[in-house]
C-alpha cells in the first residue's frame, strides 16, 4: 500500500529512506510507513510533500 500527502509547513525530519508514523486516520492507514520520496518547497509558504509505502522495507 502506498500513500501521497502534502502538509503545510517544513517537516525536515521527512526524508526519503526514513520512516513516519501516521495517526488519527482510518485504521488501515495508521502506523509506520517507509518514506520513498520527499520534497520541501518554498512558494506562498513552506510545504512538504511525501510518498510512503506501508509494510516491510525491501
């Protein structure tokens, strides 16, 4: 399972190869995710966009 998300603000800890724990979502989305890509952008404000994969890291 994969997920893509954009969050407002700068999240410097979100880096490709790292992990993120999601909470407060649907039960199947909560838990540990392996970050496969991350982009930090400055436009009208700072945003962080990331993609992640749930499950074992291959």
